[in-house]
C-alpha cells in the first residue's frame, strides 16, 4: 500500500474505545462521527451508553465494519465462518486507504448529520463514497435537502467524487428502489457463485442438496417423519417428532416461522428439520449444530413420495458444504428493491447488481463470531462491492469523472455462458 495521498486533509477523531494513535494507520486514515443532529432530534436527553452505542467512530453493531471490509479490506488468509465459505478474505480494493464517516445511530440517521458528513468527506479529499443507507419510501425529489443522500451526493459528484449507494431491501415489491438520483450509482443485491449446500440422503440412496448452514456431525441414517402440520404450526409439545428427522411444508410462513419450527422440533426431541421455502434472505439464520435444511417444493415432494412407499423411511443429513464456481447460478436477491424508478421512470434504476447474499466479511469480534468474520445480507453488502471496483478504476484512471466510472461499470459485461451439467460430491 502506498503512502497517504498528499491531498488528504482528513483526520481521526477520538472517542469511546477509539484512540487515533492506536487505531488509525496507513490503512485507516480518517475516522469521524456525526451525532449533533441526532441528539437535537431527540425529545428527551439521550444516553448513548444506556443504548449500547459508542460515542466515537467505532462500530457497535457490525454493519459499518462489514461494509468497509467488503469495499477495501486487506487480504486475510484462512478465513471462514465455522468452516464454511473458507478462503482468503479481501475487499474490492484491498490496497485502498479508508476513511469512515459514522452517521447512523439506533439504525437511522438525520439529514443534518448526513449532509455534514458529506461536506467533511468532500473537504478531506475522498475519491469514492460508499453509502449503505437509505431513506424510507416515498421517494423525495432529488433536489429536496430532506433527501440527504441524493442531495449530498450531488455536491460530492460536482467535486469529482463517485458516489455509490444501496438500492434498498424492500423487494420484490414494485417501484421500491431508493437512492434514485441519476448522478448516483445505485446497486441491487444478487447471489454469488458460491452456495452453501447440505446433502440429504434418503434410505433408497436418492441424494438431494438443500441450502443450509449445518455445522454439526453427520447424522447417519435416522427415522424420517412427515409433519401433519404446516411448518409454521409446529409447537414444542409435539410428541410425534421425538427421535426423528421432520419434513414439513410451509404455506404462509417465511424464515422466522422456519426458525421457530426448528427450535420447536429441537425442544420436542426431534433430530432435525427439512423445510420447504420459496426463497430466503440469508442462510445465517440457520447456522447451527442442529440440522435445518431448506428445500424446494419439488424436492420435498420427492422426499414425501419416498416416505409413502417405504414402510420404515430413513434419511441422513451431512454437514453443509461450500460449493464454488461458474456452475452456481446467480440471480437477483428476493429482498432487493425493484424498479421502475418512482420519481422518473426514464431514469433506469438500479444501475447495477453485486453480491449481497450471505457475504462473509469482517465484524467486531464477539461470542457469535470470535474470529471477527460473519455473514451479512442486503444491498448494504452489495454497495461496497461496486465502491471497491470504482476505487480500482479511479486508481487506474485518476482523471476519469464519476460519469465515466459509472459508464464503464454499467456498460461492461461478460456474455460467456458455460453449458454443462452441475455435479456435486457428498463424500
């Protein structure tokens, strides 16, 4: 990594659990926090400590750390989450310098703090701004100062700074895309060419693969039972689940209901849960030593048919495996906000998509993630992917305008399509 640019005017601000002389370096060259607007907006005195917040640039919930490491994290070898998605972690621009401008408090920010952060970032001399935040619908006109993201972005872009923003997580509903100003690079979330698949082996040697994060031991062949109830109606008092792997179908339920069903099956003495789901937001919800495997309705129907035609149906679940490569189909995430642009349908939004589902990146070390890495999902995770690429382009072409960088990003693609059968190993 090169020296701090001579144009840089930023600095690191001290605060709770943050010492600039200790925590800032050639990588982290700026760190500020903005809270005056938030405090002025409170109806009564606000105690930061009582609300588990840090009055400093330091991250208290993991969101900022996760996004920053996706954009510009340095290379770290042998990273995984409980053995899953292992490899070398790196940001989009691993040799880029990083400056942090913290404006979120209790999951929201106020206009004055955001605009102040923009002003300071412009003054400091940043090249790319990555904004993993948004304002609730309905969309305000881009020139309305209340729309602090697009309004502030206009001034940043006018100073030659590329601004990348998250498109929002209100999908798949129509016209829910946010941060739609034409001068902003708006990012949707997609899956990536890595899947976490859990092998399901039936007693007749049929093999199916379902998404999951099962990190326990191979169950061996155990009794399979079909739930007489929908997944969302299973209670912890079910006597028929004890000592069995349960297959259940969802009707109206989603991820919360499946997690609740898994907890209830576990409480009732069950050995695991195989559940149908139309789509999922994040597999991190299912990370457990207790088997929870998601399957499509057609796979569940095949398992159901097997149980009907066998007097003593058995099933085996093996630990989740990481599958990587171009054979893994990618698609837009269910939660990613959709267009058209509700302010101006002539301005197409989102501009581009990037990985935003079960992204493994840095988080503050905790009991949940002792090694400092965890999964996150959302357009918040997709946005810094593009910001990292934008930083690389700016490094290669320092004279390119934000419009040139945006054009290069949204008009570049790979049309190569590999057509071959996908084969998975369950050994």
